[in-house]
C-alpha cells in the first residue's frame, strides 16, 4: 500500500508539471501583460525597458523555470485587477466554491443512492419509469438553463429562495467563511446546490441502477434470498456494497469535475466563488489570475483522483492485493 501511495504521489507531481506547463504556455496567447499594467499611453521604448525588467524577453524555458520556482514557493503571480497575489485572491473565493460543491455532493448522494436502488429493485414500476424518464431530461438540459428555470420558479414566482448572492456567512478560520452556520446562508445555497447537482444526479442514478441490477443477478444474492435473509439487508448491505467500486471511480472524478462546472452556476446565481472570479478574470485579461485558477483547479483534480484511488482499497481489499502484486 505504501509503495502504491508513493507511486501515486509521483504520478500526481508529473500531472501537475504538465498542467503548469500548459497553464504557463497559454498565457502568452491571452494578451500583452504590459497593456494591463501600464495601458496604451506608454512609449515603445519604455515598454521594451519594462519587458526587460520583467523578464518578458527571456526564452520560454527561462521564463517557465522562473515561474515554476516561484510557484513552488506559493507565488503564482500578482493579479492585475486586485493588485494582490493571485493565490490569495483564489483562496478567498475557494470556500464559496467548495461549499457549493459540498452542497451539491450531499444532494447527489442523498438522492441517487435510494432512487438508484429502488429503480433497480422495481424496474417495471411506474415510479421507476418516471425517475428514469426525468433522469434523461436532467441529462439533456444544460445547467445554466436549469438554474434560470429554478430562479424563475422558486425566486420570482414563489419567492421561497433568494435568487443571487451568498447571503450571511460566518468566518471560521483564515479565508474560510461558511454558509452552513446561518439560516440565511442555507437559504442562499439551496438553489445553486440543486442546480449544480442536476448535472451529475441523473448520471449517478443510472449508474447505481445498472450496477445494482447486475449484482442482483449474482449467485451470492440468490443464495442470500434462498436463506431467507431480510431483503433490506440483502439490498443495502450485500448488494449495494458491491456496486460502490465503479460508483466511487466515476463519482470521484465527477465531483472533481464539478469544481470546473461551477463556472456557469456561479455566474447565473452571482455566487462569489472561483468560477465567477475566473470569468471576470477572462473578461479583464487578468493573466496571472487565469493561470493560477487553472493550476489550482488542476491540483484539486489530482488530489481528488488520488484520494479516490486510495479509497478503492477500503471498499475492496482485493484491489490492493492486485496492485501490490503488480
């Protein structure tokens, strides 16, 4: 297990290296950084002098090594708009995004497991057909359209939930301010969480259903039924446990993907997270902030996938045995 962990850490470092190279490489195509720093009124001679001072005339390799050295020390550049370190700007926005993803994850797990199990146990019931039909619709509708429809129905028509913003938050530690400590915070996070969850919820329901139906046809489940074991124990202990490995595989990746998907959700709900910040940075051509966002999101993907791989061993010990023998 330790050897596998070391291997995964080296793989994660390699992936982060690739992400950093790509992120650094694209910033040259996002516009001239001097334009954002000094505007258009500065003479060409002054511009060339500034380019020399900033190292913009150096070779790509020299500039990348300088960038990588600073990044290893936590310096991802200074935002042109905020006039402060890009990483600090992201860390201030990160709690809002993570709490939004956390809320969506709770909804996905809380609904997909019982609905997926039910549709597998009773695939021909009317309710199962309705659930599967709605899941197809859910997959087909873009998240921004779902968000707009929810705002119209639950905010404009009925006035049950706020339509934008994060509401009242409570500082916890450092940059972290939480929605989960106030009633107003809960009211503000409900609609964005459901909108974000609508992307993955149909996928999880269908995945659990298909895996569960396959497991229910296995010999050990038939044997358990023949022994007269309580059906609930068979479904939720024996059968469901053996459907978790592929669900964790897909789920870990998709939950990491939701961090990127928050861009549209945060934009519609004016949620002050990383996604909304990223779009504003693109509009302002705030290159350091864009590159820092790509690296941070890539890091979240890498960490999520590594954790998922390690959880495999807890759910199915035979996976560890296979890895150690490989």
